């Protein structure tokens, strides 16, 4: 039962940040699943992908109603991200878990530095 409550809290925080900043799936959920719920990096990646649909759809309704969606860009990103996610999902088991975690941390670090500047 505790895991469900912790998962719901993590989901609520990620959903809030997704709606506010357009982030959540990977940036909040993956570290939360690994550090707080003790999932492997592989399980966290797969679980985060599964949650993206709900948080994205909920936020999309509000952004679209407010006219804040560039549908052409969204479609192009949809196609590209779908293809990239499929390729990443096929390759993830070939990457050692410590390399996967280090790469994820590096992406977060670079993003953080770029946003700060």
C-alpha cells in the first residue's frame, strides 16, 4: 500500500511540474522511481514512459483550450519522438545500467546549465 501512496505522490508532483514547466516524465519521475521507490534504471525508464500519456493529455487539454499549442510543431515532434522512443526502447537493454544512469544524469546537468545561462 505504501508504494501506491508514494507512487501517487510522485505522480502528482510530476504532473504538477509537467503542467507548469512542460517537464515531468523523465526529469522528475525517473529519479523519483530510482531514488525513492528503488526501481532499477530500466524499470524507471519504462514506468516513466507509461505515465507520460496521462500527464501530457491532461495538460494538453488546458493548453489547447487556451490556444497555446503549435500543432505543426507538435505533430513533427510526435512523429520524431515516437520513432526515437521506439529505437531507444529497443536498445535500452544493451546499455549497462550504470551507463544509462550516468547518461541520464549528464543530460539533466547539461539541461540545467543551459537553463541557468
